[in-house]
């Protein structure tokens, strides 16, 4: 779990905007920091957010679904 205090210090590297923590309970409580402005999701691994824009998930694109 990411530290709330740490979260308050973090800003989107692209727009310097506020990030929202999203916890995916369907996926082992995987944490993602969301920037709604940029539609980017920064993945948190072991409590450490990966703030690289290149590594962020583009939330504007449709979610990749497994073959169905
Ligand atoms: Zn942003």
C-alpha cells in the first residue's frame, strides 16, 4: 500500500496535476495512480510508483481484453 503522505507529494509528471489512487480489487489490490487530465495511469509496484510517462497506461484507449 502506498503511503498517503507520499501520495500527496506526487504529481503527474506530464501536467503536474493531482493524482488519484485507484485500487483494483479484482487484481490483487493492484495500485495505480490516475491522472484524469492526461488519462494516464501510473502503476505502483511494491509501494513505489513508476512515474515514467512512457511506462504509464493510456486510460483513453479501450482496455485490452483477453481473447474471448
Ligand atoms: Zn497529467
